[in-house]
């Protein structure tokens, strides 16, 4: 399947999605959001797709909304409607995909592009990456989940300063603050991220997907509710082939072969 704004390749269980408008720093258009949602939907349905990797072509990761697309809006244009049909469902599709989503932040991630990066589960950044709120720089408020993730990831006090002042966060600062898992040399980024994605794709991906569901759930509930939910979900993974294989391989002192079911 080919798309107008993204490239999608699948290799040994890993779906690699590349935002592909490099001349625009991969700025988001409605079409890009639709292409992303379609690619995520296909990854959801395809049982051979066991991990997803998202990155950007060229120098930038994603500059957020393509500001030239919104230039010609008329008085009936609704920011809300635009978000409800594009970046909100895109971010939600990534959160609801019960497979690991790794983001390789190769360059600037700004505005809704920051939201896209934060929607992933694990982030590796190039030393050249930067994380830019952008919204306040053009008189807007955060969207695409940025006001949800940022205080949770870096703390509400830092999030307030970053969002109010449009602070550009460097890769090393992002690592210190827990916004990314790892910072890589630019030329090594894709090798490192692919190695992680392939490792995850050969892990018990059913249990990883259910862990993701559990982590999503934990963001809005009490401790009592969460441990109840854990017990409920352990019944799902406890009946999986991967669990039988994991225990058998342990007893036979060999490496397990997990199939994600
Ligand atoms: C761009 C963009 C861009 C087009 C760089 N569009 N071309 C939702 C709903 C509806 C409406 C509004 O918004 C939203 C959500 C949002 O995402 S709001 C936030 C929108 N994004 C921004 O305001 C970011 C604007 N860009 C920047 O702050 C910088 O360009 C960043 C930090 C991304 C990169 O900085 P630099 O590395 O210094 O690169 P640059 O500024 O030189 O940009 C490189 C090129 O990319 C340049 O084109 P050119 O032809 O001059 O080389 C920029 O015009 C283009 N570009 N962002 N959003």
C-alpha cells in the first residue's frame, strides 16, 4: 500500500512508518493524519505486525500543523473540528494500538508533531532532535495530547514553564527529564531503534499489548482499581501460548520462542 505523505515498510514483524514531507519538516496535513490512521489500522489488524516504529524523513521529525494548509481558512473554519477528525484520532489510534510503538525522533518535533512523538510508548532521540511546544509561539494552546503527556512525563512545574515560554528542549535535556529513553548519535539512531523494535517484535507481544492497555488504564484510576484490573488481565495472558512457551522454555533451560498469541 502506498500513501501520499508517509512511507510504510514491514520487515520481520516491524512496521516502519516514515513521515515523508522532508521539504516541510514533515509538517502535518489532514492527509498525513488520514494516512497515519490507515497505516495504524492495518498494523492493528495484521497479526504478523508485532512492533511499530515511527520516524521522519530528512532533517526534521515533524513540525506540527503545516501552517500553509490553514492559511486559507474562512470564518467557518473550526480548529476543534479539524482536531477531532485528524490529530485526535491519530494520537488515539497510536495509544490504542496494542503493540509497542517506538518513536525515533530524528530532528525537531514541534506542536502537534510533539504530540505525535509523545503518543508513542518509547522514544529514542538523535542528538540533533529538539522538542518544541510551538503552540504559544503562534498564540495557540497545546493540542494532540501535549497538555496530557508533558506534565505527566516532566512534571507540572516544568511543563508550565516549557509551554508558557515555548522552551525548546534539547535531546540531552529531554533525556534528563524522562521525555526520551535514549539519545543516539544521529547516524546510529535508526540502527539502535530498529534493534529495539526487532527485539520487541520477537517478545511476547500479546503480553506487551495488554501491558500497554494496563498502563493506559493506570493514568486515570485508583490503586485499588488498578490492581483489580491487573488481576483481570492476568487471566488473559495466563491463557496465552506465550505463557506456556515461557514456562516450558524456562524449565527446559532454553531460549523461549514467542509468537505473540
Ligand atoms: C514549516 C513548518 C510548519 C510549514 C517548519 N509548517 N512549514 C492544530 C490545528 C490547527 C491549526 C494549527 O495548529 C495545530 C497544531 C499545531 O501543530 S500548532 C504548531 C504549528 N507548528 C509550528 O508553529 C512550528 C513552526 N516551526 C518552527 O518552530 C521551526 O520551524 C522548527 C522548531 C520546527 C524547526 O526549526 P529549525 O530547525 O530552525 O528550522 P526552520 O525554522 O528553518 O524550518 C525549516 C523549514 O521547514 C522552513 O522552510 P524553508 O523553505 O524556509 O526552508 C520552514 O518554513 C518549514 N517549516 N515548520 N509548521
